[in-house]
């Protein structure tokens, strides 16, 4: 029953997303939250097993299949400036999110990491993928997704306006593409914003964004190596672990390695194994469906009372990160385009 409900929500979210130009993952989360906070405890119990399956196994499968959106040739096409801009954006935004979020705003490390991952890499997909790595709770992921909704929606209108109003962005289409691709949260947001600009801007923007998406996998592996980013165990759990002398190791996000493998297959990087284009197309569609189902499950289990209890701090962090992306990362992208024309 639960899986069927997730499927219906995902199909509805995809249909709404196609009409509104907003990410289906955002709609899946919103619809799931509305339903989850309406049906009560009995309804949630009925959907429980399906929800658990969707937000764990389907999420990981969706991340793996998402790798078929990327090829090695696309990475080379944007040049060194785009790659360096992506690396700067991801590394500095993540460090800023953790530093300001935890030390400055007093947020839990998992929540700050989820918000930072969504801003730095690829929005909802990144936040959902990072949840099991940092032991994030459902309402924290929902809050992180909410910040992506706000910033991503504004970006769709802001970036085309900047292209028209800022002379040096209007004059250099490659710069505008790298700026858009390296600083907008969601892939869907990049597509929507860049489609309101010339085609050569859109091409560079999408490729630059896809490289950010590819960097999700190594970032997840890196996160798993830092236990401080994960939710701390309770005192009882720590005492039990100490008594049993059990050393807890952070889990390796194997699905991130699967993501890289899918990208390699799609690139033809494995000469002994080729993938038909029809298979790639089916895999990308399956990825979109799995991720939408996973996000609807996260939405269903997100408690609005707990989200409200987080207060304004997550939104303050997200706004600060977006300002960093716009002004600092944008300025660095401009400098890199001039250094590596």
C-alpha cells in the first residue's frame, strides 16, 4: 500500500513539475508533507513499510541511476574554469554551512550539513542523499528541502534578470553559463533559468551543473569519513558502546560509488561494456521516479511541528549561503573565466 501511495504521489509531482517548471522533487516533498500531517497516526502506520522502503532503497537506487545523466565528455566541454568554479563553490559552501550553522547559529551538525549539501551541490537530491550519511532526521531533510524551494524558485527569476541588467554577464555567455551552473541549487532550476537566456548560455550552464552533480559522490564519501557530522548517540547508547568496546565506523555510501559507475557506463569509459541509449533513457526516467517516491516518503514522515520548532535559523543559514553563492562564488567564477578563457 505504501509503495503504491508513493508511486501515485511521484506521478502527480512529475505532472505538476512539468507544468510549473519547478522540480518534481520539491512537489513530491510538499505533497508528502501535506498528506503526512493530515492522515494521522493510523494512516502513517498503514503506509509505514512502503515509506521505509522508498526513503531507503528507492532513494539509493535513484541516486545510482542519476549518474546516467553525466558523461566524461560533458565535463571536458566546459573547460577548466567551470571545473574550478564548481570545486570552489562546493568546498567553500560546505565549510561555511558547517562553520556558521553549527558554531554561529547553534544548529545540529546533520541539519547544517544537509542545508549546505543542498546549496553546494544539487538541491533536493543532494540533501536526500546526504541524510543517511549524517544520520539526519526526516524533518531536518524536509527543512533543508524547504530552503531549496525558496532559493531555487527565486533563482529562476533572478538569473535571467541579472543577464539582462549586468553588462559583463550579458557580454560573456560562457561566464553567464558557468555562473548559473555553479551557483543555482537545483538542476531543474539551472534548466529553467538558462532557458530564459540564449542557447549557448544554457549549454554551458547545464554542463557546469552536471559536473557539480557528479561531485556529489566523492563529497558523500568524504562526509562519511567525518563522524562529527553525524548525529551524536545518546548517553545511554554511548555508555553501552563503551562497555562493549564497540568501535562505530561511519558507513561507506556505496550508492555514491554506483553513481560514479553509472556515469562511467554512460561515458563509454568501460570499453568492455557498452550501454544502449534506450537503456540510458529508461534509467534516467527510473531515477526521476525513484527519487520522487523517496522524497514523497521523506515528506510523509516529516513532522511540521518539529520543523516549526527549528525556528528561523535554517532559513537564515540558507539565505547566507545563497548570498555567498551569488556574490563570492560568482566573483570567483568571473575571475576564473578571465584566467582560463
